[in-house]
C-alpha cells in the first residue's frame, strides 16, 4: 500500500475502539520494555495513540509512519513523528528500543523488515505485536461462513496464528525474551478485559487478539 492508501486507511479506521486497542498494546509494550524509560522509536505509529501512551509512562518517544495524515495527527499529540517507508528506507538508529505494533502483517516481506528492526534496536530490544487471525471468535465465524479476513481490499497481507508468529521471529534471526497476550475482550470492559488478558496468556491461540513479543537478535 502507498502513503495515500494509508491516509485512507487511517481515516476509515480511526475510532474509540481502535484507539483503546492501540493504547492497551502500548501498556503491554511498556511492561515488556521495563522500568527506566529511554528513547523509543514507534514504527507504524499511526495517529500516535500508542506513542502518546508510552510517553505518559516515562519514555521519550519518536514515531514514524507511511501516512502523512497519521504523522500530522501524531505531531498534534506532541509526538516527534516523521514520514517513513520501513520497507524501502533505512530504519533510524540510536534508540534504546523500537516498538512496532500491528504493522508487520501489512508488509510484503515482514521477515526482512523484522530482521532490520532487530539490527537497529538498542539495548531494550524491540517490542512487536502481531494480530491473531485465528482466535476463537474468528474460528466460529469461519464455521458460519463469515471468515472476516481476506479479499481484494484486506490490508493484512499475512495472517498469523500463534505458531506462525513465533516462527516469524525465529526466521528473522531473533529470539523472544518475553511475551504477553492481548485479550479478545475489549479494553473498555476494564477488569473483565484484564482477566481476559490472563486467560489469553493460558490459551493464546484461542483467546488472544494479538501476540506481543519483546525480541532481540539471537545470540546477542
């Protein structure tokens, strides 16, 4: 997809539910990055929801996205954001860590991009999230003849499950240091959603809407 297409993508998909999901993933990313703050680069930052949440948690965050409209929105939230095509341009270095949340599934070659992220990440490594396309709700939808993904206008080029998400990290030359699961239960449900996160940890293949991994280059 081009920058113009991603401008449309964000116009069509911005809303309270997506923002809540992004901020929930940011909270998980912050817990995986650990205490002490640091300079973090948010690749695929969109309108800056996750970056803003990370900033509030003590990190110094810069953002990058292919959509100029999303970058403008992130700057409006006080994020130092730039337009960047991570498939074709160099990933900036000099950061303590990199987050890349719900991005790799959109890319033609996520393995190659993840490998470059691992090379660019600082001492905190990288936190990536991948959507679980085969959680229990989706499985029932498939049985009912409503798969909910695929088609000519699907922005997700790759569809991950628990096993394929972990294989992507290994094939990119990385290792998983820690992981969390984001529950299929909407964050707006508060304590119920937090309980759902614990349940998703037990059965990620069925109950996670996203897998969140802290990763680094293997052997480092």
